[in-house]
C-alpha cells in the first residue's frame, strides 16, 4: 500500500509541475469569469445562466485535465523508460497502474476544489455587488437618506465584498457545502459528482495510455466521455428505432445496423448521465449524491483498471 | 551453493509490427516480421563474483538483462534469480538495477528522487534519511542532492542511477552499460565502485561493449554475438594479450613533464588537478611513468588496455557483417 501511495504522490507532483495543467486552469478562470459577463447580457434568468455555465465549465475543464494531463502520464514513463527502474523494484505492475490512477485522481480532485472555490467566489461577489445590494448598503450608511456613493465608498465596498466572497467560498468548500444555502451547496455537490465522474474517465485515460500513444488515448478517452454522456439517449434511440419498425425482427439494412450499434454503445460505455445534475442546479432543485452513483463510479473504475492491468501485465517494455 | 543467476535455453523472438518505421520512413512488413534477439542462452552467475556480459551493440545483452528484470518476457527457456522465478517481489527487493542511459523524473531533486525510489523498495524513512546522504557521497555527487535532476549532466545522472540501484543494500547488482557516456575518470570511478561492491560481498553483473572496462575487474565474462553466446569463462582465457593503448593517470606533473606528455601522448584529458594521458607506445608510457615515480609528479595509475570488443570480433570471427555493427564512439 505504501508503494502505491508513493507512486500516487509522485504522480501528483509530476502533474502539478506540468505546464498543461496551468494553461487549463487559466482557461477555467477566464471561463468562470465569463459566466458573469454572459449573465449580464440576459434579460431574465441571469442566476440560472451563471450556475449552468459555471457547473458545466468545471465539468468540462475537469475532463480536459483528465485527458490531457492523464494520457501522458503512463505513456511518458514508457517512452522515457523511467518504467525500467520502477518495475524492477519490488512492486507489481498493477500497483504501478493504481498508483498512477490515484495520483491523477488526486490532481483532478484538487483542481475541481480550486475551480469550485473560484466559481463560488465569483457568485458571492456578484451577489454582494449587485445594484440593489450596493444601493441599500450605501443608504443605510447615510442615515436613510439617499445619495450617490462617493468613489472612495464604492471602492471600499468592493474591497469588502472581495473578502466576504473569499471567506464565504472557503467556508463552503471546506464544509463541502453544508455551511451554505441550498443553491450554493448544490454547486458544491455538483462538483463532487464531477469528481465521481472523473474517477471513471481517469480510469479510461489510464487504460488507453497503458497501450497506445497519447494522441490516440486522448481521442479515445474523449469519445468514451461523449458516448458515456449520451448513454441513456442512445438506449432510448435504439428503443425508438425498434418500436417504429415494429419489433427487432422487422429491422432491415442500415436501420438494423444503427439499432445494434446504438444498443451496443449504450451497454458498453459507462453511464455518465448518472453524474449529471446540471438540470437540478439550473432549476434550483436540490442536488443529490446517491449511494448508487458513488458505487457505480467505484465499481466501474475498478473494472476498467482491472482490464488495464491485464493489458499492462503482458507488455514488453521497449 | 546454487548460482545467483541461472539461465537455461533463454530465447527471445521479437515480432515486429505490421506497420513500423525504418530510417524515419513508414514501412509495411508482411513477412520476415520475426527477429531473434536471443537464442538458446545458457549462463550462470555465481555468488560474489563480478560477471561481465560482453558483446557489440545488438548482441542481446540488454535483452537478457530486461528479461532478468521482468521488463520483457522470454519466448522460451527459463531463468531463475536466487533460486526464484523472475518477477518475484521478494527477489526484486534484493536486486539493484541500473538500465542503459537511464532517464529519471527530472522534476525531482536528487534527494527527493532517492527517497521516492527508497519507498518503492519499501525501505523505512529512518533508514533512508541515513542512507541517502551516504549514497550521494559514495557516488560523488553529495553537492547535488538539492538540485533537480533536469540540471544534472549525463555523468551525474549515471551516478545518481548507481545510487538508486544501491538503496536497498542489494545482494545482486545488475548494471546495463554502466560506463557508457562517461569520461575516462568516470569510467575509472565506476570500476572502483564495482570492485568495492564485490568487497562488500555483493554479486555484480554488468554489460559492456568495451573490453577494457571489463577485463580489469571481471572474474568471468560471457561474450554474446547476434543473440548467441560465443564464449564464456575467465577473460584472460578468451582474449589475446595484444594491448592497444596505455593509460597513465597522474597528478601534479612538473611543467617539463607535462610538455613532454603533450608531445608523445595520443590524447590527454584534464580534470581538476588530475591528468589522464593515453599512449600508443609502451615505451613512451613507461618513460612517463618512470619520471613520475622519480618525483616529477605523482603516478595515480598505469593501465594497459586491450583492443576493443569490435576489434576482437573482426579479428577472431572474421565476419564482415560485424564491421557494420560497429557502434559509433566505441
């Protein structure tokens, strides 16, 4: 176990010292700030747009981290032959793979927490600095009489809001959402669901990179993510084709092909819709993390890693 | 006492991909995809000896070592280390291994790197705390423990690679081309280190394509050529006594002597206050050594070096194809 942990922490170190990660995080910050800009263009439902946009951005950037940081990790060890000195130590190949997987997952979890924190800070700051709240704050300060705030007052108010937003978002992230209102807690829970989803996606990234090049692995991992997201839709699509034709036996030619392909894809790919709660977020409904979704992520990732181990165990390291 | 390494009929056949690259061009192979890297190798390495695995490039040395370390799987035949199957973790924990031209995580500092590898060996942190500075000292890079490996020179990487192979105080040390890429001083230090390991009671197996590296320290060698063992036994039995060059290492030579050495030596390497001169003629080398002994400086070592392994092949086997395999820089 301590050997797996050693590899996991080293993988984390490797990822943290990888430039790609910072490019993606910088991108994340821009996009999350963009959520605010986009919402100000909306005539109504600005809150919905901000939350939708933010939660979806965190999700997509996490996938990009899993893909672009993840696929290189195992491959680099093979390509640069660092694997020679690792596998020759008293460590099994599966321990190496699991260590890599956990290190990558740790990287992603830390990044999701960072992005969630930043997004919540943007949300709180937006609330504090909305026109109403500013006006009311200035009015209270001026003995109930209305007057325009001076430049210095506005600046002080902004500075105060920044600190309040940061404090609130730290509390929210640290308390995993229990501290705050249902809506911001929902963002936190959506992030945790994203972590579960990334458990599955990361396992695939490790599997693919254990036998193919980074470019091909990245491509295949993204395909798995997209098909996984469309998993339920593919199933209903297959069902629809079959019902329209009046039964499986009546399917012909291209129709039959589409039917079987959709059905197979929906059975083979992971059902990532389990982790998708964006609808609930935007409808201000409570986001639930069910035991089912957690168990699904862990069991699925475990199976994928088992396959990766079987592949990896048979490899000659060139 | 059973042999530390016991190899019987080891064979490795590589099957090349249908689509591959050759000389930078894409090549599609439909037949002749099999390449025999190792054919029916029998080999024993006894406890406490220094064993040299010699041969020109492409002879199968690295393949043998990779199979022993569980990085490749043999096509047929068997090999055992300390009486156990290959890949057994209890055996791996008693082996130190340095691959050829090693590359390590270059974002780690020297000490971080050794700590990480120590953890992989399952060495506890108290022992590591003590052993890491010792090992850095032993391989002569104690000044570089806090520098990231990306700032290391090739020689320093080779040294830290040696250090990582000794983290677990191994019983058997396997080194693949430990002296490649090192300057003459570095080669000498590696030789000294290998001898020191033997004194500590460890078994050492190393590969080299340069006979000179092996002949001074090996108890026994095996010579491979194109995947086959063509000879094994004590080195002196295998090779002619023809000597190609003489190496004189000295410190603090007088200016007059140094001027003469520059005239007669084929080449001269300087490092700090040490000089290493290589002579073609025995008489010239002897003259310099004599002057050093007479007080014109200090003689550190005098080494007659035999012909290269390539020379041996060209002469003994008379195989023209061996010439084509001559490695650059060997």
